[in-house]
């Protein structure tokens, strides 16, 4: 169900209208893969399961669809041609796995629709039955995610990494995912202005027709993790016609409101928010430290404030679960004039 010729100017507003004004994104992917028994201690992280256990990838997608998600993200965040080749795969095999990440998510959506009873569908005033709107978002992680050294949480790539380096690194992966059948591209956990600019230029140079969103990460509620201004980063997204939303992911909930307000000052594009649980990632030990994590109830209690600040797409990132997403879905459904 690819949307390569879609009118990006109205894509997200049309989708949000179908959802009742607000949409629900899925939650932590690796968290759920590990809960189902996957060992992700690998430079490929969750993308490892595209090779070893694609059935678990499909299972996690279905878990989040069952929880009420309107958007599911593919297991391609840390899936790169370079990363797969480093594991001994050929370029052709690497490209096939990128496509497969989208195919699995699309399969999960169809399975979910097939399994839905009519009682779980929406009923329009006309009496016609409609299926809950669901998008497949092809995830693209940052250059730092490929390095697997925690630099997506610092944005410090060193002086040797230039704009052209980043464009060359991401180009082929973007081309493949844009044509693999997804509905939207999700550029996630963008740690600095340079990488955002690289993405924006690639979208224009490659004449990518599929819609996309940018989501940055922050550790202070003011700037992205590199120290670049969130306003400057959001302005890059605002100037790119293929970008249909901009926001924040993998950031503690306590910082989100101020970031939404900063983003809303420089763009009228919908704001997408999917924070982590509030815990801290230790890049050296590759573990999450339970410092100031919040419960599902605490997490969901922020949603009203984020809506008031201007956000319209809500989900979770690392360490959030289907229970988190189910609670968000119920809250938004209860407060929406149109049911999900």
C-alpha cells in the first residue's frame, strides 16, 4: 500500500481527521522483542531479528495493533546496508532485508484487519463499517545508531563526518525503503542539525514522493542532544515539502512539553511525540538505568498537557510497552468526538 504519488501537503491532516483528530503510534520495539525471548546484544540491535526471527517482529507489530496503534514502525531503525554487510551478508541480501522489514509490518496490518471482528471496527453515521486507519512507517535511524556506540544520544560524530558523508551513508537505504510499500518514512532519534539537513537534502535530491517525519531527541528540553537548537532543527523540517510532521522521540517525558512549544513556534506541521519511559541509557554498558522512569499511568498522565501544547500524534519509544500504548489509545478515544 505504498503512497509514492500521494499529495504530501494534506497527507497528515487527512489521516488525523480519519483518526478523530489524534493518532496513536506504537511503543518500544526492542523492549518487546526481548520480552518475547530475543537476544539483541548485537550491533544490529532489533534489526538482528529480521535475520534470525522475523516471526517475533510480526508478533510485536500485532501486539501494538491490538493495543490500538494507528501507526506501526518497521524494524529497520538499526538496519543498514553497511551494518548487514559487516555481519557477512551481501549487498543484495542487505537490501532484501530492508524491504522485508516493510513487508512484515504490512503483513501484520493485514493479519490484524483479517482477525478483527466487526464489533471492533468503527461505525460511521451512515451505518457503513470502516477499518481503523493504520499506517506503516519505515523507520530510519541515525548514523549514530549504525555506529552502535551510543552517539545517537550525543550527536557527536567527530569532525570527519560531513554533510556529504551522511548523505552518502543514508541514500541507498532511503531509496529502498521509500519504494518498499510503506506509507511514510520516519527519520527517528535525530541527534543534530547536520543529520536533519542531510535527510532534507536527500528527500529533495532523490525526488522522494513518500511523506516523511523528523523526530529529534533531547536531554534538556531545550536543545537536541548535540546542543543544536530544537527550533533550528524544526525549521529545517518546516522548509522541506516532503515532511508532514516533526517532533520528538526517545526523550524523557518531563522534557516533552517545552519541546512541543518550541517546535510549534517555528512550524505549523503536526507535532509527533513518542518519548521513552524516562530511564537513562548507559551507552558504555548498553543498558537502561532505572533512574527516573515513569509508570504507564504516569506516562499517560502527560498526554493532556502535550495535547494542550500542540501535539497530535502520541506513542512511546524505548522501554514503553503495549500496555502504555493501550492506555494512550483509551485516553484519546475517551476524549475524542470520533471513536478510533
